[in-house]
């Protein structure tokens, strides 16, 4: 199946207008899904025209890269796989991965390990997962630049970085894409990040484009999450915040009804309409949701529709911080 393609900024990297975020298949959103079923789902995405897949060493850790590597082995050269470096296991043996490590030698070790797990000869897009304040970003960009020269990495990306960091990195090694959260309920990137990306010719890959599931309309104040689902610790997912934030879902639902679409499709179509170099990566473990998300690519929102959404959304104040304090401090330096 053919679906619309988009270029990530000026880099020449062209991908399907919607990618697939694979994290939740293995980690972060409750129990890991059955690997065989997820391999089938990833391959079903390829059959439907999706050619951009997102993973990271820290998802699992490691098992998500292995899953993506196995699933996409038959499609070498036809798909773009993005993965990430920048964390290391905590020294206390807890299995937690909160410690940052973007030292050049560590980046190179991660690249070698990721290449094996992904079963590829080159990593298509290699993101710094979070900015490491103890390593100058110029050194990080330089290390990835060396990997590019060696043919082990094709493109360099940043995740959740601030505008100044993006500029400094881009001055050393062209940044192809920034991955950060962006959706109708997290619009902070519009202030400084999107203008910076536009100026520098860098693509934008929004993760959690459906607000970690909230904008689908399937979550309310009574929803309970599995004990190992990180939404349990998100201030924005407290029952009080979910109740207050329902107004945004109701807005999407009303527009969706007029368009014969779902709230999720409106949320994705809104993102796609913001800039031609934005490529959202919604995650899912269900085939019908994958198909629903892909259908959003062909959903046209008129200027009037967009104005109506923006005007209504501007009257809604989203409740709750995006991350708990210890994770928020890892963002946007």
C-alpha cells in the first residue's frame, strides 16, 4: 500500500507521513505484549505503507530493539529504523536507567550493540535520548559525526533538547530530526522549538501525539493502569487531572463526529497540518488502532477546521505536569 511521504527537514531523509512508535510493545505501558504478535503488527504496518519505526536501547532494556530488528529483517533497505543512545544502567544494580551517559566512547559502544540487535549495517537515525549536561553537545555531535563517516549511522537526531542545544549540535553535525512530545495537549514546542527547527531545516518527530492514549477518548478519570505503566506517576494522569482534561477530548469528539472520524484521527490530522516536515509516531499494540491511525493521513482539515480547533483548545487549560519532577529535569536543556 502506498501512503504519503514526508521529508524530515532539509536532510533528504524521506519517510512515511506517520511512523510507528514501538516502545509500548515491550515496556513502559504495562506488561510487554506477546513478541510474535508484535512482529506480525510491525510487518502489517510495513504492508500498509509505514516505513519509519522508532525504538531505543533503554526500552526493555534491549528487548524492544531486538523485537524491531527481528520484525524488520525481511525489509532491509526498505524501512527507516530510529534508535537512541544516552542512558546507562544505574550503578546500584536496580535495573533502572535514569543515569545519563553521552560520553563519545559510550555512544560508540551503544551504536555497536544497537547494530547487532537491530540486525542492520547502519543505524538510519541515531538520537541522543536526553541531553547530558556533563558532556558538551558539540562532543556528542562530533562522536555521531564520526559514526556517520564510518558508515555506521546515516542521520543524527536529538530528543527533548532545547533550542540552544539544537543550534550548537547542528553547528557541528547536521541534525536531521528532533523527537519531542507534541500534541494538542502539549503545545510548548510551538513557542521556541518549532521556529528553531523551521529556521535550521530540521524535521520534527512528535512522540505521544495522542497524549499517551488520552486523546483517543478511551481513558477517563475511572481508568486504572497496570502497576508498571508509567502513566501512574504522571501528574497529568492523576484522576483529578484526567477529569479536568476531558474537555479537550470532548472537543476532539465533537469535531470527529462532523468529519466521520475518530478523536485520535482528528488529533493526528491536526499535527500533520501544522508543518509539512512533522512526522508523528503514535504507538499501538493493536492492528485496528494502527489502521485507524494510518487513515488520519488522508483526513483533510480545512483552515476553518484548524481555526475552530485552535480557538476551542485555547480556552482549555490542561491540568497536571507532563512528567514528575525527577524526569522533568531531564528535559529541554
